[in-house]
C-alpha cells in the first residue's frame, strides 16, 4: 500500500507540473514547433542516447569487475537496458535500479555485491555530475544572470563530491558502532568505494566515462533543439543541462516527467529559448528516452520467459 501511495504521489507531481506548464505556455507555439521538427535530428539525438546507454553498461561492468569479478559486456548491456526500461516506461513501484540488482544477482553475484555495484555506479555518476558542474561553472556563470541559481549550482556540485568523500571514509567508523546491520552495510559499501579509488587508473577511467556521458545528455538535447530550428549552441546545451539532470534524479515524479520540463524551461530561458520551445525540447527528449529503452523491455521479456519454471 505504501508503494502504491508513493507511485500515486509521483503521478500527481508529474501531471500537476505538466498541467501547470501547458497552462502557461503558448499552445499554438508548441504546435508550430512540433510541425517543423527535423526527424533526422531526432534520429541523431536517439543515437547519442543509445551510445550513452552503452557507455553506462561499460561503466557498470567496470564497477562490478573492480569490486568483485568480471561480467561480460553483453550481460551488462542487458542489465542496463532492462533498468532503463523500468525507469522510463512503467508507472511501477519497481525501479530500474531494483531490476539491475535482480539481474546482476541472476548472473551469479552475491546479493551484497549486486546492491553495492548498482549503488556505487549511481554514486559515481553523481560525483561525475558534480565535477562536470564545477568544471563548466565559468561558462554557466556567464550564461546565468541569477546569483541564487549560480550559488545553488556551485553548492550542489561541491555537495555531490563531499557526499562521496564521506562515504569513502565511513569504513573507518568507530568500533563501538560495529554489529548493527545498517552500520555493517555502510562499512562494506565504503570498503567497496575504497577498492575502486585505490586503483587510480580504473577510477579515472570510470569518472571520465561518466563525465562524457553527462556531456552526451547535452549533445542529445542540442540535436533536438537543432531539429526544431532553435538558435542555441552545443556548448550552451552541455553547460545548462547538468542541473536538470540532477533534479530529475530526485524520486518525486514518474521518470522525471514534469520536473525535467520545469527545469528545461528555466534553464534554456538563459539561452534565449522561449518557454513553449523549451517545453517541446524536453517532451521530445523524454519520448526519445522511452524509445531507446524499448530494447530493455525485449530483453526482460526474453529473460523472464526463460527463467520461469516449466509446468508441462
């Protein structure tokens, strides 16, 4: 019942935000923008998002290999796309991360390894997002003329990095706290984080790959905007979209719908993009995310079918 209530609340947040935005924008402008979209640009954006998902599978396989043992890339691709499918297309209380954990467990890894690898993959992505926001901050400072938003972006970037640093040192928690289940789980995850960091080359590769993945989000949004004929540059898209990625991570809406659109309207306004054009960009981007997640649904149906007991 609790999960159902949370799902209903997420739907309410998404529908409310989308309803508010559609009520505020020029609907005729939205229709005009959709009428002139270039489908080749949408194909290019979808290709970038597919490559981003593949890069995510590579990163997940690197994390698993570092803290446990090797997993082949094909299995990692299946796991990544299944998780993406559940995150993007199903109004379910079963999240994509839970499905990734289940699939990693299915490949013979211990439950703790499956949980820690998925959580660390998420945390590393957030650390890379924080680094990306700080590295691109000088450009963002020139684009955004709102001092409060500037401070919020800088503080968010620092907080993401500081959060991982805290986790990294929690393995040294005082012995008097040993024995509690939650303490042991935190200590074990902290030790896994330490195992990654003590391999500088591998850790660097994972972080660099993650930074590139965040840049690819901006590239995909640029392709969508370019397909609508909007006058916005690639650099502007790449710099303005990381804060949007951060707020969509918050589990307060369905697959980020509504929250992403509100963030996109706010962010792209600093590049001179009208609210109705930014809304169209965000909606098309969300639909493309759903589209590229479809292979995950196929993989899940195939694996689910072959793991069911035979009653004949």
